[in-house]
C-alpha cells in the first residue's frame, strides 16, 4: 500500500503542475503575435522587447527565433522555428512519461499486494484450517484492498495522462499556426530590423 500511496501523491503533484504549465493562456498568449506585429510595423521592435517576448511564453520563444532568422529567408525561419519547437514540445511533455508509468504500474502493485495477502491467508488456512469463516473472509477482503487501491490510482492517472497528451498536441498545433502566421506575414519583407534597446 505504501508504494501505491506514494504513486498517488506523485500523480497528484504532476497533474497540478501540468494543469498550470499547460494552460493555453500561458503557452499561447492571445495577443502575443498581434503585439509583435504592431511593434514591427511601427519600427518599435528592439532587443529589450524581444527579451520580454521570449521570456513571456513558449510562443514568444518561437516568434523571437523566427524574427532573429528572418533575414536569412523563409526556409531559414521555418527551420529555426522547427528546431526550437522540438525543444518546447519536450518541455511541454515533461513528467507525462512518469504519469503514464504510474498508470501502468499501480494496478500491478495492487495485484502484488493481493497475491501476497492471499498467500498469507492460505498459509493461515494450512495452520488452523477453515473453521473460522469470518476470519477467512476478512483476510481475503483485506488482501483485495490493495488491488482496489491500485486501480483507484491508475484509472485517474491514465485518464490524466491521455488528457495531457491531447492537450500538448493541441498546443503544438496552435504554436505552429501562430508561428506560420508570422512567417507568412514577413515573407514579403524578407528581413526585419531589430534595433538595440539603446537606439
């Protein structure tokens, strides 16, 4: 039961952390691209604003990488965005493998507990016989508790794992769409001048 309890605590911590981190407004702020495009059109894009955008969100990182490589043409922009996107996807999927492992392992831990409990019950039967049906039923019931506990942890963990994988897929699609909007918008202006914050 202790390993199952530990798994449940870890799973809850991962679910809370990923729910916060994978919030759509944190990963893809609604007006990030519009703000960057406004700065570009007004000639207000400088290094301090780029740093601000990069730190704000994963989308900001993609936009800054794309802008930094815009002078090398559309293909270079797309390639640099794809490389950075691969890193971002890895970060978005952090801890999800652990959550999936917990979902797979906890039923087995519960089954192991039940098997060990049943071995004890049958060992008792060998010693004292089956005369006390109540004690026998109580021992079997207690042995089955670990399987139930394992399933109670595994089912929500598996559901959360699948949910977060779908969420990551949706976020990655959103990041790609926003990044391509920037590439398409800048395609006619092959380069973007980035002024230093002091200029």
